[in-house]
């Protein structure tokens, strides 16, 4: 096996992005195309999300009540561990940062369709 190393100019990390980093650990940068559905799931850690571009509809089970909110760029979302939720990217897609608790990797559990607490939302273009 041959390991290769190359170098390239590194663009500066804008202060706004640097401020989103966890104190230690990693984060995820998600790029969803228009209408991308992340169906009902939960995580074993608290998570914070920050919408950078576009918009995303966050939906969740709030003690047996369906809740949803359309989140535009600039929106911070805090999800407690175990919250059953999902998201649907808007018509222009969505770019957002996911910062799990203490920068650790969250374990994600997607629910089987039979276990969904409510019907999954559909993109606006699919609605009759």
C-alpha cells in the first residue's frame, strides 16, 4: 500500500463557522437537495443544528402531539437526546451544521415505518 501526501492552499475558516465548532470533537455539515426527507429517527445524544443556507422543516413527536417548524437560515435548533423527529429540506435545499453533544458521534436509530408516530410529511411539490 502506498500512502500519498499532497499540499494545497487552505482557505481561511470564517469566524462565523469557527464559532460553530464544538469545544472538542467533530460536527457534521449536511447538504440536502430540495425535498430530501430524513424520516422519523432519534439520537442517543443532545444535538444542536444551525441552518446555514436554504430552509428545512423540522418535525417531531411532542408527547404524542405532532409538531413542526419551518427553519430558515440563521435558525438554531436544540434537540434533546431521544427526541423522535425528522426533517424535510425546502424547495431550494438546505445546508446545515449538526453539532452533537460534546462533539461526540451520536448513534442514530431510524424507526420502522410501522413505528412512525405520525405520517411523514411530503415535499410541497408532491402535495395534491
